[in-house]
């Protein structure tokens, strides 16, 4: 079992920055990929960025060049640095971890970007 606690959301003006964090606990040794998804009202949950155990990141096209994902294995924490935020980035952001056979989700943190 893996538990995820994500935090760091808030209200920011367009062009601003936020940093999300996700702390993993439990069977963290089993995590292959960890990252972030988001879901805006009326939309499906979509991938934002993920990072593998080897440190190789994947980004959605919509956030490339603006968001940076990083992973601190010693602290079992993954970060999402979000710069140049846009109103269309407004969503609930969920931490996600993948093991060999299970997906885990954090509780979600709200990010709201005002025009």
C-alpha cells in the first residue's frame, strides 16, 4: 500500500507561480512512476507531468516549458513547480503513483488562476 498526501494549491493571478508537493508513505520502494494529473469541472482527469524512477519526466504539451516536475527519493516527495500560470490551468491537481499492479491517488489540491 502507498499513501499520498498532496499540498500546495491556492489562488494565484495569471503569470504567477505555485509549487505543489506530494509526500508518499508506505511501500514507496514499489513506486515506478509518480506525478500529477488534474481535473477541471466538466472535464476528464488528464495527465500533467510524471517522472519515472530513473528521473525521466513526461509532460503534457499544454504545460511544457512552464511546469517542472522533480523527485526527491530520499524524502519520498515529488514536486511540481508551476510557472507562468494561466486561467486554463485552474483545476484540482492529484498526485498519482504507479506500482506494478496498482494506481494510487492523493486527495487533490485546488489550483485557481485568476485572469
